C-alpha cells in the first residue's frame, strides 16, 4: 500500500505541475481605469439647435434589391421621410452576430426616418456564416454595395450618409470606414473593439462570476481563449479590430448598455476615443444607457420583445441631424460622455499567449482519446474472451490439467479485472461529468442564472472524484509494474518453454499473459493518464 501511496503522490505532483504548465502566461484582470461621465442625461444637443426631431415626418417603406459582388441578390428595406427636404442625411444599418433579416432594426430605422433621415436595412448573407467561420471582408463588400445604393437615392446627400452598426457589425463598419473615407458618420453600438479571442476572455470571466462559478473555473476559461482555433477554422476570433480604428476620422457616436457584461463598455469607449484622437478626430460622443447588449431595456440576452432603452432613438436621431448640420467637436452643448454610470468588471486582455497545450485541436484530440482508449480496451477484452471460448472448444481433446492451465492463463484474474474496469470506467465518467459541468456553467452564465452554491458543490465533488480516481490509476500502474516483474520471473522458472503449464508453485503466475492482454491493460492505462491530463488542464488538481 505504501507503494500505491507514493505513486499517487507522484502522480498528483506531476499532474498539478502539468496543469500549471498548460495555463496561459496571462490572466483576465479587474478593470480599474473607469471612465468619467460629464452628465447623467443621455440627450445630445448642439450649440445650434436642430429643428427636426423624431416624429416630424411620415415614413414610406420601399422594398429594394442589392446585388453583391458575386451576383447574389439580397433584399433590403428602405425607409424614407415623406416630403422631407432634398440633400438629407441617410443611414445604412449593419447587423450584429447571428442576425441578418432586412426587417431587423425596424423600430430604430423608422424612428430615424421620422426625423428626416433616410434609412436602409439590407439582409446580411448567412450562407457562409457559422460559429466557426465568418468572412468580415466579404460582409464589408456586401454592405458597401448597399451603401452605394443608398447614396444614389433621390434626396439623399452622399456626404451626409453614414453607418449604424451593432456588436459584431461594428467590426464590419470599421472595415468599411477604412476602405471609404467619404462615410459621413459612424454610430457604433455595443462595440467589441478588441479581437474575438480577447473579448471572449473578458466576457466569460464576467458571465461566470455573475453565475457564481468558482474562481478556479473562471481562471481556467482563459486557457481556452489563448488556444489556437485554426484547426476548427475559428480564425475570425483573431480579427484585428484595433487595426481599423484609426479610420474613424468622421463624427462618431458610441453607445453601450450598462447591463451588458459581454462588452468592454468602458475600455471600448476609451479605446475608440484614443484611436480617433490620434487620427485628429475629437468629435466622438459616448452615451451609456440602462440597457443590455441589444440596447434593450432589460438584462436578458435572448428575451424577445423588449423595448429599446429610454431615450435611445431620440439620441440617435438628434445626433445624426446635428452632425448633418455640421456640428464639430466643439459644437456640442451637452457632455461628450454621459448617461448611466457604467461598471466594467474585467479588462479585455491586450494579448493572449497559450501554455503547454496551444491548440484547441490537440485538446479535443486528447479528450476524445481519453474516452476512446478504455472503450477500445473493452473491445479488446471482449475479443479475447470470445477467442478463448472458441479456442477452448477446439482444444477439447487436450488433457484436463492443460485445459485448466490454459483457462487460468487465458483471462485476467478477478482482482485485476475489477481494477481494469474501475480504472477504465471512472476516469471516463469524470471527464464526461466535467464537460457536462462546464456546459451547465456556460448555460447558467449566458442565461444570467446565479448558481453559486450548486456550482461550488459540483466543482468540489469533481475535485474529490479526480483525487480518488488518481488512487486507482496509481494502483493500476503499480499492478502493471508487478506483472512485468512477475512475467520475467515466470519465464525464467519455466526455462526454455515459457508456455509450459507446470511452472513453479512458489511464484504466482502472471495475470497479464500475451500481447492481447497487455494491449488491453495498456489501453486502460493510457486512457486513465490522458483523462488525468484533461482534468489537469481544467484545474482539478490546482492548488
């Protein structure tokens, strides 16, 4: 038992150190550089008041078609203010993640149109869009063609035509401003600003903390964010959002919801202000609303039918009209940064670097192998049992003592068989339960459910199970080592014929005989060790 104890201690130290080596060399830090508000009022006013406001015009809706660069025809909805003056401003809408209908943004686009601003909402092509692949350059080209169509509409002033973008769409918008210096203005709502990898690290930390996940679980999420996603074509996670921010040389309105934990609501605004300033543009207005990520009045990310945040459309309409009237950076009568006080909890990291395991593909392969190895061992053991049964029937004419010896050597003894079953089954179950736990944590975080007690109990249970499992793995390793020694002794005792059934009675016969048995045992050991490595990656052996 002392040998098993020492082996367990060695395994614990090795896999605890391995877990540390697999950790990234960075971590998500609390955000401390909070932004200063000039007012709690989200309204925007220019020194020269704008006469036209929301509701001033009737709105006419027209269905159009936009032809993209590859000849695809996509639908678009145009909204025009009836009898509005010519040479008016216009706004193109750019969708965020996962949305793409031409009927999206209806409330915002209609509000703008009623304030004298022509709006166009084109479809976002989702035919080559998934959670593993997104081509932002192609989207920028599609929306660019829609912008050309909008500029050509009768009554629209191309120089006063700009963009409204939400979330992921703000990346597309900055690609467009980088390509087209004549865009009149840019409204960026819920802008990620940083890359998807950096954003996910920050957002996951915030969501997991809110769900009550143990701190060690939150810290380990950073490991995923630092990994190479290329094997799964997740390269868009490294889209260099900062690269295009210097192109924001036009008037910019930045909007965030203070209930949005998925975005760097303060860091993002500060980054945009600094980038625009370096490009000689100080005409950047920032507004914070009591809203979620979709700028809706509520916390639920997926709750349908929520109204827009109070004052949101009025702010948009008045700002666009003021900019269209020529308002410069020094022409505003209201505070540059205003609204509800934001409280960003975590900093989106400026860089990421993986640990020992740098590839998501390698982690997935290791996890699959950890589950697959004991299954293959079970198949091998079954094949051995079937082969032995048929072999025994064919050798029915042999001597009874030879049959008994062959029977003894043709199968694992009961004790070793039970140890192999436990050592193959328990690690696999723990790995599966670990991933079920992580899935539940993610679901609780996204749905904003506080599961502090349950998650803490689940994590403690997983750690205890992992440590208990390590004892069985150590036991199996010690037993296999003893079998190797016993095999050599048994072969020496039997001299030139190691298959002789009459070996010495002083030395126990090996319980693992032949390549089939060793293959089965090796698969179980490999699967158990890989399972321990997966557990170490997720911090189950962390101090």
